[in-house]
């Protein structure tokens, strides 16, 4: 007996929602199993994105090395990760002080990181500093500080762990960059310059180390929206998957948890280039590539 035509569309929607749910469940399970026992280094682990990454990878059973500029904040993160954690399923994180504004200390930091487990499987370069100012008001000292944190720091750290990855013929380096590493926006000259430099370096690195089985990924995202969501006074009906997806595309900025999940998926799927942006920045990116004379707008 054939189904009435009016029932076909709802049935297809139900089937699609079921497949989407099962896919998400399988993906989350695989995410945890793929990073288990992997040595994962996260820079600026005490930031919003870094903290979200630390929780994700820790739950997945990774051997974490958490880097940051504040020992107190690192210890606080350590406590939040190990509290009620099952020692049979997780590893206590290692803590390392890392400040890219002091480039002279990076060599010692590399040695300390490698001493933790003897190797690095995944390096997540998450450190960044932002600046919005007219070009003429930015001093050379500030320019250099931004370049140290956004470019020289991540590239130097990557160079430091690279020999062990080459000798083992495996490894994954992830640069958490910005869409401003691909687009030039007014009043972001120093920031955009540092992000363009980092993007170019890791693009070149990817081509150089591919023969050794090393994966290099770059994630270009829009600005991080770390503000708390508005409180919901009354319970609202749960939206379907399609409505939730459309709402996320219209949300301003990227939440730390969303970016952290994207980083986890990038590591698991070994994706090389990821753009995490909503429609308008994506259109601007395509305009910049296809029609350079009209971007940036005057």
C-alpha cells in the first residue's frame, strides 16, 4: 500500500533527523576514542577557547600539556579537570608556563614540553592578542609584541616540536588563526598582518612536512563571542535540527564551545583548512579571492 503524498515529506524529515542524531552520537564517540592516550599541547589553555579544548580532550583521554602565562589560572584549570575525574579513563594534565611576549624563554619551554612525555602528538597553537587602532597610533614596540604572540611564538613552538614529529613520522599541528588572516579590515593593521603571516607560515609548513606524515591544519574563525547567553525566563520548545542550524548561522560571533568542538573535529578528521564563519564573512572572503579590486570596501 503506497503512502499518501502528504506523508512523504514529514517521513523524510523524521528519517533525516534520525540519521543526523545517530551521526552526531557516533562522531562524539569517535572523537573521544581517537584522542585517547595522545599527547596534546594547548597554548593559552586558560582562555575561553583553551579551557573548552582542555575539557574536551581531557574527557577524551588525551595526555594534556596545558600552557599559559598565569600559574594560578593553570592550577585552577587543573583542579576543574581533575575534580571527580576517573583516573582510569583520564590523565592528570601537565602544566607549563609559556609567554610568547618573552621569546627568549621559548627554547626552554620547548624542552620542558618534550620532557613531559618525550614527544608531542598534537600541538594546538591557540595564543592570540588583538588590537584595534589607527595605523599611525600603533608604536613599533606594540607591533613587535603582537607579532611575537601571534606569529613568532606559534611558529617557533612548531619548529621546536617538529624534529620529534619528523623522527616519528606522525604528528598534527593546529593553528587557531582568524579570518583576518585572510581578509584585511580597517583599523586592524597590526593584528591582520600578524594573522596573515601566521597563515602563510603554516600553509608553507603543511606542504613541507606532508611527506613525513605530519598534518598541519589552520582554522580561520570570526571573532570569539564569549559573552554569556541571555537567561531564559520561561522554558521554550526545543527547536528541530534545521531551525537550530539556521539560528546558529545568524548568531553574531563564534562561541568558545563551538570553536573547541571544531578543533576536536579538525584533529580527528585531519582536515587541513577550516573556515568557521557565518555567511557574511564567507561572502567577503570569496569576494576578496574572486574580485580583489572591490575588497576591502572604502
